[in-house]
C-alpha cells in the first residue's frame, strides 16, 4: 500500500500540473467494476499517503485528495472528493481539498478544522463527470 501510495501521489502531483483535473482523476481512479483490493482500510490509506508525502516533494492537498480517491475507490469504499474556498483578509482566495469516506475525512483535515472554508458541493465521481467515457 505504501508503494502504491508513493507512485499514485507522484503521478497525481505531476499530472495535475500537465493535464486537466478531470482527466487526471479518470487516469488514476479505476473504472467501475475494476478489480478491488478489499483488504485495505481507510485508516491505512491515510497512513500511506501521510508517509508518501514525505517522499514526494510539494504533494499538496489536491494530489493527496486525488490519491486518496484512487486508493479508496480501488479498495471498494465510497469516496467524496471535496474542495473548499476562503477569502483571506488580504483579499486572496485560498482553496483546500480533502477526501471523505463514510462521512469521515480520510485525508486533508486541518488541525484548526475546515470551518473557515466554504465547502463546495462534492465533486461527482471521476467516471460520472459529463463527457467521461463509461
């Protein structure tokens, strides 16, 4: 799992700089009906990503959330990729991404919480987006 998280996080970080967001999600997230790795638990995914981020430089919240989505989907868990935005006092907008499964944040929680962010609606699944091949 740790090796899979390192590779997936590295690919997510690189491809998010080169490709559209929806395409990256479809690239990394298995199609519905793909073989599952049911022995993986959400807490193990969290652990693996936290350790993988030590190896992958600048693996910010978005690549981590995309990686969690890919690994959790592969394990057969429902997952919601979430994004929140806030406007800082100096007028700059800031965004944050996280992944939830079973109503719990798997990756992307902040020590002070996510309350300062206006939560956008959950993104549709990688293969549910308009124009995506099914």
